[in-house]
């Protein structure tokens, strides 16, 4: 970096947009779970939470961050907190001030009451509680949490910039009751937000971070007008708003973001670097720009040369006083710190930055620290040159791919007959989605083996026994297509990642998924390849135990990609195709081992969709190809299954059909086969198993109930296309309810079979 560039940005302010809440050792998780289990008092839990907030504020101050967030902390979820702040929580949980008990009742299912619905926050793996909008809703502002946090920080001598979820994002993320127009809440919402802001004015707060990530999506009709109206009103409160957008480009929503006339605008230039120029061209003279140039969604070090170039460009146009250095979005989506990683190879570690280290990057960028920039350039170059980054053989394989590598030899119409002959299955074949109960015993053996307290031989023997007993039970139940049960798997991605080259694992790289639940995504750092078979011996062993057809079980390339931290130095498409090639070899090995049916699960296909519709097609094109690449290298007779969990498939049905799996199983029992309407409208070409019972609950549906669902299904799906299976894997269930439910399921299938054959 030239010295004059460094000077240009030496006086920039820095901001953080949100810090991970769990604590470096997941202290919050354990405190929450202890409290829920009745082992900790409320005071205990609150003390842990307060301690974490204080620690994180100090950490940000000591790092040199100027704008430090408050109210980014949450005991469960920030959207729920916003509803509490506005007094807009659903009435069925009670009214009046929200106690801790009621707060958690809204968030977590209990025997007495179903919690609020939960769904993914934009395209992240973080889940928020979905606001419920109805005519009766009244807003009663309660700023206790918001103000308490400001005071807590002040006691440490730290002045914070409180974070609020913006009104438009909140409104649009909610679900309106039947026939209710959520936009009609606008006036009440404006009043409520004004009250909140006025309260912050009283507290002598000068800046508020107001998050409107919805601006990075395709807005529904009327939203732009609503946005203008709401922000014109909020503008009357004498407080500075940092309108904060992230996860994608503002694009056609840029004018409305500018017209909101806030004192500052934050943009994500990691996901959308091109928008820097677009924004610089239209920012108003009084507006500050917060440049989100340190990635808040991934764990790689920032390329300082690129980030500094963007910052100096912003400074050239706006001057130093109007430019703030920030992460692209809240750091909630990355693990806490790298310090606790003792086992990662040092070289890989030198390319990584978790939340704490990212704060360091933000400050270094703002200072234009030359020494750090030199180190950064060296690390970037080292990563690019590292042998582990490039596997020539894999690259050559990718380059050599031809159209035919993405297609089965014959179309489904011709495969179906061959498969029918080879498998000899009855009408309405019954099967499961793969996993069987992961009992305490299974988990105990796995943990003992992992920590070296159980020998490989003993663990192996245990797994064989578990598989054998699972097969006997499936035979007794009368299932037609059997599975081995997946007892050897901890997690459907980690299990495969551990066999593949190009993946690394952290000890403590946890990221919040929802509430106290955290996930530890593997890190894809190099080209992916499969040095040896991964599942073959288990499937082969299972097959040797029974005459019935055995189904091999794999996790698909998009799901492995989506649930990992991916490299940012090659396109995601290429990584997914590398994984696909590895899986293709596994599929072929399973076939060679005599496994006649192979299921490749893709529950994450839908969640990989870009935020903007116009980008869907490009994504779906390579994602579908990744699946086809993994599954198309088999003979006609080999039957490929896939499975997906979540219901909202309407909009991507053509892509699901394009996967060209012979059979697909999907979740639908919870929605009473509403899924079928979609298939009625689009006539699905291959075979399909709409789940006939909900595995998420221990309830055992009787045969009549499942029979009734199957009757609905045969009205839409041709009998020879219909499979019978539960909604999803059974690993979270116990054996008694599993056996009872599957017995009933098979009875329902047998009954329908008898009737249809008459
Ligand atoms: N085969 C996996 C299982 O049964 C599928 C899990 C999933 O769909 N998420 O557990
Ligand atoms: Zn599932």
C-alpha cells in the first residue's frame, strides 16, 4: 500500500455493528440451559449476561472501536427483544410487562404452549422469532432493556450507540393474520419508534444504529412509500440515525435509503463492492458513510489492499470526517475469538479472523497501519500460494467436466422400468429418511470413542450391533426399503467433512443458530477431494444382513457447502462442484458394493437462494448441476433419492424437478399435505414421498390418520409414483414412538395398496 493512501485514511472513525453474545466459552448457553433446567436462578442467569456484556464492551473499547453497540445483546433473539421494546408481543402469551418467564415462553415450546414461529434471518443460519401482526395489536413501549444497557456501559465509562431493528424490516419480517394488512400498522409503529427515540434523546444518546437489512432485498409493493413515510416522521426526532443495511446491494432501493435523510448510511461492500461508487455518487452532503469492508459473515482475513482502496476512494470523495470503517454486518455470525483454537494448523490460523480479531482489522484499516498492512499482504499471498489451496488433480477434473457428466444416461421414463425390475418393490413402497433414534447409549459410545476412552474395535462392534438391531426392527415393522440408521454420524455435514480433504475443524468456533443453540461449521480452506470411501463399509455391512433393498445415505454438495464456512478465494460454485465430485465417487463406490438405492439429502438447497430474485436463476443453475454431478454417474437400475425438509418449495419446483432424482421425499405432514397443491399445479415428473407424519413431535399418529393423508396424495400423485415415509430423519426420537408410528405408517400403506389393487 503506498504511503499516501495510508495517510489519507489515518483519521477514520471505527464502528462495530454487533458482537457475538454467547461468550468465548459459550457461557450464555450454559447459563440459559441451566436456568431452563431449574438449576440456576434468574439472578444467576442475569448476572452471567451482564458480565458478558461488560466483557464485550471493554473488549471493543480496548480494541479502539469508536462506535460501540449496545442492545445488540439478547437472552434469546433481537427480534423478540424489539417486540418487547415496542410492547408488540402476541397476546396469547399474556399482557403487561414481560417477565423472563413469559419471554422464554414466547421463544420456546413447552408442554403447555407452542412458542412463536421461528425462521432464518435473511440468508444466514441465525433464526429469529417471527412477529405476529393482527388488527388487535397495540404498542406499549417499554425501554427498560434498551436504557439499562446504556447505563451499564456508562458505568464502565463507555458511551454506546444503541442498535434498533428498523420499523420496515420488523414489519416485513412479520406474519400478518389472515386478511390483515400489516401496512395498516404504520401509524402505530411510527408512534412507538418515535417514543423509543425520544427516550434515547432524554438519555443524551447522540447516535442510534437502525438496522434495515430489508433494503437489500426485493421490496414488496408499497414498501418504498411506507419507508419514505416512516423515515420522514422519525426524522423529526433530534437524534442521529445510522441507517444500517447489509447482506447485499441496495440497488434500486438506494434512492429510498438516501431519501430517508438519516445522518449516516451503512453499506455492505464485502457482498456488494460495486455499490460503493453507486452510493458515493448520490450521498447527500450532510451524510456520513459507514463502509462495511470487514466481512461479518465469514472467517477469513480481510484483504487490506482491497479494503484500503475502497476506504481511500470514499475519503477522496467525502473527506475523512464522513467515512467510518465497519464490519459488513453484525459480528454475530462469526465465532468469538481465535485465541482458544489450539489445534488449528498455525498456517491456516494465520489466514483466519474471528470476531475479536476482526475488531483489530477494523482499527488497523482506520489507522492505515503500515506494518499491519505489510503483514496482511504477506498472509494473503501465503494463502494464495499454499499447496493446500490448490489441488491440481481436482482442478483438472473440474476443467474437464462435460455436459454428459451432469446427466443420467437415460431419462427417468426409461430408468423407472429398469428400477422396478431390479428392486421388485410393491405399490406405495415404505421407507424412512435415514437416521434412527440416536439414543443416549449411541451418544455415550461416540463420545467415549472420540475422547479415547473406547477403542476403535469396541466402538466398531457397538455400531455393528446397533445397525443389526435396527435392520431387524425395520424388517419386523415391514418397511420395504431399509437403511443402516446413521448411528456413526454426529452431524450430517461434519461427518462427511471429516473424511474429505480441504476441510478444517475448530474446537470452539461456535456461531449462534437460535436461542442457546450454536453450530460449529467446518472450514473449507482448500480444494476438496475424497481420499477414501466414507460410508461404504456401513452400508455394505447393513446390506449383508437383509434380503430387502438397502438405501445408502449421503449429504448433498449444496448442504455441505451451505453449512460450512466457505473459502472466499474461488467461486462457491467451484467448491460445490468439487464436493460433488467427491460424492460422485462415493455414490459409484456404493453402487459397486451392491447398494441399489442411494439417497443424497439436500435440505439446504432452498436456503442457499440469493436474497435477490434476479440472482436465483444463476444460483439454481449451478446448485442443481452440483447435485446432478454427484448422482448421475450410476447405472439405470440404481435408484437415486433425495430429501428436503422445509415446506416452501413452490417457487423453486422446476429446479427440484431438474435435480432429476428418481425419488424425492419431503416434509408435508405438518402442513396437511398443502405441499400437494404445488404438485397438482406443476405435475412432478418423478416419484415422490410426501411425509405422512411429523417426526418433530413424540405424538404417534394412528394408521387412519396417515391413511387419510395418503388418500389425499393419490388424488394428485399417480399411484406408481407415490412413496410412503415420515417427514424427516428419526434421530431425535425414541425407539418406542418410532416403532409405533412406523408400524401404523406401514399399516396405512398396506391398506391403500389392497384397495388400489382391487
Ligand atoms: N438422512 C438425514 C437423517 O435422516 C436427513 C436429515 C435432514 O433432512 N436434515 O437424519
Ligand atoms: Zn429432513
